[in-house]
C-alpha cells in the first residue's frame, strides 16, 4: 500500500524567510505532483515531477524529486504573504493508470 | 479553455435523498477522476475512468455510490440514499492520456452537506 507523508503539517513562517516542505512516500513511483489549495478553493497544479533528479522552479517555489530516497521537497525562498495556503504532494501509484495518492497537506501561514 | 466544470457548487440535502454531482472534463482529456475531501480523511480517490471506461472503483465507499461516464464530455457521481457522513467536498479532475504524464486539472468542487 502506498503511503504519502508530508511534514510539517503546519508551518508558520515570517516573510523573507526560507523553508522546506518534505514529502516521503513508501513504495516505488517516479511521478510526483505538487498542488496548492487556498481555503474553500480547488487544487491548483504547481509542479509535475516525472523522473529521478527532476527539479522545477516557479517564482519563489522550487520542487525536486529523488526517487531512490522516495523523497520530494518543496523549497520556499523569501516567503511572502501570498504564499499562504495548503500545499499537497501526490504520488502516482505505480502500475496504475492514474491513481494519485495524496499526502495530508502542509498548511503554510506567512506572517508579515 | 474553461477548465473542468462541476455542478452544482453547493448542495444541501436531507438524509435519504438522492444526490447527483456532475462533471465536464477538459476537451481532449481522456481520463477522469472523482475525489472526495474531508478534514478527517483528506483527499481520497473514489473512481477513475479512461476513455469513458471505469478502471478502478475500489475507492467507492459503498453501494450507495455510483458513477457513470456516458461520453467523453460528461460524468456523474450519484449517492442514493445520502447520509450525513457523505458530507464532503467532491472534486472531479481530468488528465490527458493515462499515467499522469501531463498532470491533472481539478474542478472547483461540489460542497455537499447532508442534514
């Protein structure tokens, strides 16, 4: 059974600081996704990571994937208040045609 | 591109009533997914379709839940009879191809409240 664990689950940080959210998963997969969800809203796709060593960056967010360690990181650089949201990682169940297993999410609050 | 369209946005119903949620995937996407989000259980996959064919419905909680995809542009998720524990946000998502190569696009969700 594929399990996806994120940590921390809650993160309060000050503007301008850097931090990393971690996503560990329990069985082999080479496809991992990061989503952002604002309160009461849908899930917005941030990154699609499709291979070992994949690194993608968009603005103040950078995501990476290490399939051997079964670990992905979402790094936040110089946080701003607009980044406050819940961030989910999701892992594709190997051998399935699209079964995404989600982590519980990291609720990020960026304070001025 | 209008994105994945779900209706209704909000539904309040009494226990025992039938509820039908609707989804229109992005044109050209041939995989469609129904997810449920609750505080307790997070995001759970209920069922997914490839080319209108149900591939995995193991996440459907019980026989009260059913889903159909009669054509490439429309899917429904039905709950009959509804119960208070079905209260959740139900998301529909679609993707191009199988295997998630191009990512998944989520709709705005339907917030279901069963009283």
